[in-house]
């Protein structure tokens, strides 16, 4: 199992434009691309739907000067508007077009050059991705609605026919159905795409591609690669059919006739309607086939099949993560671990002050927005499933998809669908998870058992310790009993901030666990979470302590890394040298940099409970020995005086290893310790410290004073939401 998928999932999943639906405009586009000169020439016949006003405005890229063909309309350029939210950065020109009475269509002709360079977005601890507003280049072509490369009419959905004249040996990609390719004059291929279902924008991708395809159950799988690689193409063709079959069965029929995996010429993780655009590196990571790839395919149902009402919160990323990333982990027995990681990210990266409700989530641009927009939303769907049961939950998904296919839907529409199949309103549930920001926090105390006839009575106090009113929660409970292999499991309803739990049990209860498999969205107690890199990186304030006793070149490299962190979180990262510091502060996360940092003894104290031993020339972590000559490492603990604050240690064997270490560290956020070798550096050790002293797992006091010895019972196996033979092949690759 690879753990770098955070990197992949970081990439932007969807390009979107805000949209209010009215009716569909049809574009019939004749396009010629000249990549050598960034040139594009277009003839577009636009047909308006019945009842559309005969006067309209549209936006077009400033480099494209439209000319009206025919005399059935009048075209006027409008004065420049300031700011265009849909395509910040390119300032399209706006035009008004008035059709003659009785006319429903007009034809424009225009040409020009589009070449916006790639720009880095979303810097945060070096996790960045690149975007362009549109580019036509010898490497490839990327045009979207944001490029305004076709007349973009506000507030409408569209359908289109797109004929593309390409350079020799090039291929194109767009939404919808691939109709045919025919050589035109001079053997330039012409490809024809048709999207008959309402779309939000028109993508045009092209490049020097090699193509493969296969058909199964009426859906064509396509793979476009920049170098010939039939074996890789085959894996993607097979996986495409398998995942489409899975989601067909779980949700409803795949909404398009093809799905294509297209290799991009920069690193992306874009999911468009009926195709995905992935970077060259990304597509060659073997784990992508069971992580990002199903996620992108599933976006054809959520996001590109049912559109998102962004004004009221983006539900699609969380639902897609739940039914792709979470489902696959769940099928492999890792659902609880996946959910704990999601809650851990929320707990580490979302301070109470920086929290926000799901109605405010649009798209991910930081670890914080990801933790809420993806993490909280997927837990909402998980809790909904726990409350309704798997059968009703699946019916709700199917109902929602059927009702809103190719329409815009918001959280209230999600609620309506599930309420309809459940036969109950669900208002309180959606209100507290969608509208309210924050999360519950739980604590148990006074767990006590006394004999009651042949049985035992277990009582305990359960509190919701968050600020503000109580949440309405259904919380799983597990009781480990004397001499019983299987834990007693039930679910309790919490409605008040303090409640007494009372259970009658057939054997002596020894330990009480609340929410042991992380089924409830909540802020975790620090003792439920092993100390991890994300706690130090996600902290509000961070102090980096450099070691004075370090060779000059290495010292310089440590400082460069610290400065880089400071730039990425301005105002939140301070840097000092250990020789200038008397004691470590206890009000912020602290990173100790360097093998010879003079505060290392504090680290040893922080890691006392774990399998960690360090001397001047070697470190043993969980049975593995690392040395300063051969390894770089990062180790995390809690500050002994201030356990809410992380204490991290980062050390490298050479200056050359540090830039790579700084780049890789954010992708290993959930780990407590990491070892690397070489200058890449390559990961050779990773793991989490065991969880100790969780406040949601307590020993039961025996009122009769009986002496007991505890051995943990096992929890009942969990069923995954969907178990189909047709998915196994894709996962085993
Ligand atoms: Zn996504």
C-alpha cells in the first residue's frame, strides 16, 4: 500500500463555473488548431432554445475578434466590465447580439492566439499545483470554459457538436460521444465530438497522442498516452470498465457513452465530464488505479452528472470521496482507519476559529478546506448511512442521481432525496451538519459495573464537551466483558450535553469504548490520535529551533527549509537558533532541526511511552536503527508540559537531502515517525505511535471489588457498502 496518495488527491478535482440553469444553447463548432503559433480559428453556429430572448450577451477571449456571418443579427462590443468571476485573469470581452425577429441561430467566425502560461496555485508547505486559463502549444492544447474560447453565454447550459481540425498525428478530447475521424485535405485529421446532454462548459484538449479503446456494455473506454505503452493502456481500459460497472450498480447508469483517461503535459488530477486529465507521473503510480482513478470516474455521477449548486456548498467532493476512496478502503477492512485519518486531519488542521460550515465550501485550496469540505462531508454521508441503514442509503443515492441528473443540486436536494426514501424529514440532521460549523467532542467518565441478579449493570456518564448546544448523535458503543471473545455492541442516542449510559449485560463488563471505529464526525481528543507530522505542520503557531552545532553548509540548508515554511505560512512560523533559547515555549508547536540540537533531551522525554531510543550517533525507532551518516528523519511527540502541542525533530544526513525532505514531509502527515535515505530522499521507514490513554476507552470500576484481568474482545466484522466481484481485478493491480 502506498501512502503518497495525499499528493494526488491534493490536485484539483473539478474545474467549475458558477451557474444558474435556464435552458440549453447548442453550439456547432468548426475548429482548426495551429499549435506552432498558438493559433485557433473557429466557426460557431449557435442555436438558441425555444423561448430564449432574441437579445443576449456573451463573453469571448480578448484575443479572439468575432465577426458575424450572415445578416440575421447585429453584434455590438460592450464597454469593458471590471472583474469577471468565472475567468479571473483573462478579462474576456463582452458582446451583445440582437437577432432579427423569428431567428433562432447565428454564426460567428473568429481566430487568434491563446497561450496562458502555467501558474502555480495553492502553495501550502510546498503542496502546489499548476493551472492555466488556456493554452495552445506544440506540447498540447488545454481549453475550458474559463478560457472563453467559444462565445460563453451567461446562465445557460449547453450542448454541442465539435469538429476539430488537428495537426498531423494529433488527437483531441472533449465531452460526450466520439463520432468519427476523417482525414481532411492535406491529411490533417478532423475529429467530431457530440455532447447531447446539458453541459456547463466545453473542453477542448488535444496533443500528439497514441490512442487505445475498448467497448463493454455500451460504454467505450479510451486511453490517450503521449508515448506508446499498450500495457499501461490495458490496465486503464480494464479498470475503467470495472469501476463503471461498480457505480452503475451502486448509483445508476453511467451518464455518458465513453470514458477516457488522457495523459496531460503537466501534473493534474482533473475530472471532466466523461474524461479525466492526469499528469504523466500520476498515471504511472500503481496505486492510482485504486485511489484517484475511481475518484475521477465517480465524478461523472457526482459533479459532472449531477451538477453542484456552489452557492450553497459543494457536496460532491465529500460524496465522491466517500464512495470511492472510503469505499475501497472499507472493502479492504480499513474503513475505521480511513475515518480516523479524516477526523485527525480535521482535528489538526481546523482550529475552532478557522472552522466553517459546509455551506461555505466551494473547492479545496488548503489542508483546512480539505478537512472540512472533503472530510466532514464524507462523514456526513457515513453518518446518514449509519442512521438509515445500507439499503435505504443506497436507495437515497439512486433517487438523488435519478432526480438530479444533468441538473444543479444543493445539500437541500440531497436531504430531500434521502428524506423521501427514509420517510422522515432529516431536517435536524442536515441542519446540524451542513449549516452549523464545528464538531462535537465526547468524553466518558464514571464507568461502573455492579452485579444485578444473574446479569451486570454498567453505568457511565457521557458528555459532549464542545462549546454551544448539544448535537443529536447516534454513537456506537462497545463493551468488553469478562470471558467473552466478542464485544457487546450497541448504539446509543445522545441528545444532551451530559447523559447517563445504562446497560444490562450478561457478563461482567471490563472496558467501555465509545465510537471505537470512528463512525461519528467529531473533534478527536489528542490521546485518540498518535502524535503525527500533521499536528506540527497544521499548528496555528510554529517555532523552528535550528542547531548551532551544525556544519555550515548543512546549517544553511536547514535555515532555507525553515524560511520556506515561514514564507508559506506568513506570520505563523518563527525561527531561532538553539544557542539563543533558554527553554522551549509551551504555547506553540516546536520543530527541533538537526542531529545536535541541544533540546534533544526534551524530545526523549516526550517519547518516553514509545519504542524510541536515541544517542549522539544513532536512533532506534520502533525496532529500526537510523544513523546521521546514512539517514534523514522526522519524529513527532507531544510536549510533556503541554500535550496539546507537538514537538517534532527533523534531521538530515546531508544538505542535499533537505529540499526533498521538505517537499515530501507534507505528504506523510499522518505518520509519527519517518526515515529517509539518500538525497531524493527515499522513504525507508514510516509508522504511527500506538494510541494510549484515550478518554473514550475506559476501564470499568467493579462496584463489588472483584479482581479482574482484562483481555480485549473483538468487534463484529463490518460489511462494506458494495461488494462486487467485478471490482477485485482493478484493485489487485
Ligand atoms: Zn474530487
